[in-house]
């Protein structure tokens, strides 16, 4: 099986939830059970890609290619929806896990915050490319590191003996020494995004405990209401809260592929991945609440830091 990492960049708030909750937030985000890290199920992304790549014509070479990648559907729906086809699609889409979370900053408007745990999990997912991404040393205290202190847009007191970052209600001292490993991550990630300067100047590394606090408390929570058409006021029992990942969030995942299982067209694994990913920077609509502006994301192919040169 061939695999290829991908990067998801949220262009608007992103809500991929788990249904109703008995907690403080009525519609929370989907989170991994053991760690609490926000994620997007691979099934959600695969369904969106399936519809996005669906050809207009129901017959022909384009239809055959689509069926080979995503699997066919029978024309007649069964009692519970479309019945599965005669063979499986060749594409396997893994979950997209949080990599960097935008957090309000007293200096520079916002920071893109990550942690040693999130970067270590990303390195594991990168497989053969992991060697191009250095291991980031853990932080033993409640403090932060940035890629380059002098050029950071979110550090207060750059020229003082005690530079700091202010994230939400947190006041964290910044290590004055340069972090070459984090600089490599910042440059590599920036090379995948059209807004390179946005990330280069705002990437902040915090300890894992602080990061777990942020992914629980620094998400976007909106209060929604349904209006009764007869009275023009809130309908009874129709006031609720929704949690979303903020715009500018970065998530990482892995897509895999085998050779296609159908007889024709017979595709190699690389061709399956190319057909699924499409052009660089494909814009998708993911998750729920699309009619109120949620879920606009950019899908990018993950590249090693030296893959484009000049980085």
C-alpha cells in the first residue's frame, strides 16, 4: 500500500461533531478518546472527496475512474439507501488530527500554537518523510519557544531579558535561545501554504499540558437560536451552543491506496492518490453547518522541507 500525508487548513470555523452532549456545550467537537485531541474522521473527508470528484456523466472513462478510486454504487437504492457495489474502492482516508491551533495573542493578534506531542504524532504519520522533519525537544516547564525570536510577531519584549507570549489568559516566558528544529517545521509548513509569512512569524511551541488546556478552552463556541415564525422570538427549547475549530487551524492526516480492485481501469496506488487529492490547494466543504459559513477548508499535499527548493 502507498501512503501520502495531507494537510488541512481551515479557512472558516470548522465543526465536525459527535452529536448532542450532556456537557456545557450542546454540540461539541469530535475528539480522540484517550488524548482529547480534536480530529476530523476520515469517513467525513472521504465522503466529501467522493462527491467533489463525482463526474457529471454516469457512464464513460471518468465514471470508471471514480468507481475505481471510491468504489461503485448500484443505481437502484435499497431500503436503507444505496447498496454497496461489487468491489471496494482503492482509496483509504485516515483521520485528520490537530497540528496547530490559532489562539488569541496580546501581541500580533493571534498565534499558531503546537506542542511536542502534536509534532511527534505528525512525524510518526509522515512515514518515509519523517527524517526530513526534526524531532522537537520537549519543554519541561510552563514556557514557550518560537522559531526565531527577533522576527516573531507574537512575542512581547523581544529585546528584553524576559520575552513573553500572552495566549488567551496565559502568560508564558519564551526561551531566548534559537530552536533550529522548530524553525525547520515553521519553514516547511509555511512552504505548503500561500500565506507563508502568516505561519513563519506566528508559530509557537508550548508544553503538552498547556496545549491540552488550549484545545479544550481556546476553541470557538457560538450560541445559536431558532426563531419561531409566528412570534418572531426564540422557539421553545431552541437555544443551543456549538463548538468549532477556529479559522486558520492546521490538521494533518494520511491517505493510503492499493491498486484498484476493478478490472478496468486498472490503476496503480499513486494514480489513486493523485485522483483523490486533485489539484494543489483544493477547497472543500467539511463537517456541518455549511449554510452558516462553517467548514471551508483547503486540502494540501504534505511535502518534505526540501521538496520545493529554496526553503
